[in-house]
C-alpha cells in the first residue's frame, strides 16, 4: 500500500467525509449496542468534557511550571479521586493516560521502593491472582520483573488468600488485588490480602481501574460492597480509571499512593544531558492537556448526583441483563456481579459462535478464552448507553443461542491444534503463520469478520504458541 502526504491539501469536507467512512466497521458504540471499549453516558457532561478536551489540546503537560493551569487541574482531579476512595489529605497521586500506565507506575514504584527498603537477589516479583489484568504482566515485561499468579476460588472467582500466601517468596515485593477483576466482575478479599502484605512487609496495590469510581456509589445505594480502598490498612497504592465509569474522554486515569514517600519512587528526573532538564511525574514527557481538562470538566459537570443517578440506572440494568441471561437455557452467569460486569458461559454450543452471531445482529460482546481451569465465556461491561436496550439484547441473544445450537460441530480444531502444537513458537515464521490462519478459515492479514474459529484454535494451543501467533497477527495488522 503506497501512502504519501498529498501533493496538495484536499478540501476539508472531503477529508472529513473520508474519515467518517473509515468508521463503518467499528464497534457500534453510538447505538448503545457495544459492551466494551467505549463508556458512554448520553449526558451533557460528556459533551462539555469533549469541548474542554479540544480547548486544551495544545497545552503541554511536560512542564507544569510553564502551564500552571494543568498543574491546578491535575491536583484538583487527583484530590477529587483521593477523597472519593477515602484517601484523606495524605493520599497523593497523578493523572495518567489509562489504567495500564497507572499500573505500570505503581509497579515501578514498588520495584524501586524494594530496591531501597528490602533488596533481593534476582528479579523482583509481582504476586497477583490469575484473574488480575494483563497490565500487570505488561508491567513485569517492561520493568524486568517476574509475575507469579495464584489461584482464585473456583466458584466465586475471588482471590484465594492461602494460595496467595503460598505464592510469596523472598523475591516478592508487591501483592495485587482487584476491585473488581475485569473478567468476572467480582471483588477480591482486599482486607485479607492487605493484611497478608502487611504481615510480610510487602507493597499492596489495588487495581480499581474498573470500580474506583462506581463502587463507592454502589455502596451509597445500599449494595454490600466489600472494603477495597484506603480505608483498608495496608493498601499502599490504587489505580482508578476515569475514562471508564467516570465517563471522561480517553485517556484518563489516576494512580494514588498512601503518602508522598511512596509516590516519590514513581518520579523520574534527568540532568545528565545538554538539553533542558527533564522531571516527569508519570511515563509521558510531552502530553496534551486535553485529556486532563476533559476529565476535570466531565467530573465537574456530572457532579456527585449525576454519577449516583447513573450508577443506579446501570446497577438496575445489570441485574436485568444477568437475570435475563441466566433464564436462557444453555447459558450460565459465572458469578453474581459485584458491579456492572457480567461473564456468562455456554453449554452444548460454542460461546465464540454466539459472539459472532450477536455481532452479525449489531451487538458487540467480548469473548474470553478458556484459561487456568476457567471456561471460555462472554464478557459484558454494562454502561449507561446499554441501559435502554436490555429487552432487545436479550431477544437477540435468545435467537442467537438457537442459531448457535443448530451449527454443526467443528471437529477439526483439535486435530489442527495437535498438528500446530509441534510448532516451536521461537521459530514461527510467516509461512507457518499463514498456514495456521488458513486452517482457522482466515486468509491473509486484516480484521476478521468472524472470530469463532481463530478463538477456538487459540485456546486449544499451548500458551507460548498462542502468544507467538498473536504477535505475528498484530505485526501484520500494522502494515
């Protein structure tokens, strides 16, 4: 594909029309038919946030002394978040581009704290439940740490504290819990994990990227929300996304620390250069002030009452979705949702085919592969935009279940998987990759219209080979 800057600029309307046409195969979030990736509230506060985003898009967060407006906005956003999760005056933090950056920063802080306070031989370890977000694996990969996962309860999907204890070693520096875990939407026993961390002198991090905004409102609405935030003694850091259930423009998240002494390990400064002095609070250096201004504006315009009302709507809709799914023969909700996340599995037919059939009807649901004894399933993140569509979704889901039952069983996957399992992931080349795609019914690179075959294949292969295939696939996507 040959692509160059055009010799002459195209008319603005023509360019914008092309841009709009590019969206035709995107996830249909504007219709409230997507259950992931975009969190939409259909509220005027979101429009205000987008306007603020554009008005600050050129301001640069690299140097807070040059743009004191951004310094003030960040301090105010962080203070609102800290108070929301019962942090008090000592809790500090910073605004980041998303949950992954927040988690990377917390893990970097834990690693550097351990280097100073409890140095170990070998790579420092992150110990996390098997349900912890992939960002912890990414942090370990980027920071030269090792991640050790432990089991969760097979019925509740909550972290098993005794399994956590057994996973600790003399190289462990940080223990992780989720509030809630993304895959199943349940809250880990944070007080027990934090007590274990305190007993062993470890850093305790709570991943509240999904629940940091919503769970305090759920508690105020009378829901039984297990303690997860800075009220829990022993919690040292917490990640909390604002572009999820805070409905702020992407990317907007915060990482919070119990005090400045812990946050100090996050900071970076460089004076060994002939250029200007660099001091960074977070990962990025130059960064647009747009996301920060958008987050501040959205939170200010939404207000406490606005968030509480949206939480009530989403909580009630989540119950209706979960009850409706559970009432469909062949579907099982894996765990009663602690918040607004639902995972459900199928029996007698492929859940991956079900996801494809729902996509053909204009719904986006998220398939999750079988792993560590947990069955393959479909994930829903219920947002305010999904609230009006419960009955339409359930009607289509019932119809798609019947269609999925009628599909012939695919007996080829196991034989394909057995043949592919002999491939060495380290030597997987383009020819072998193309052959695997062909086996799975895909020809060439690009975004597939259906993913049941490839998902079925991926979950039957050894994980190192699955990882190698995915890396090849994405490497081909970005041509």
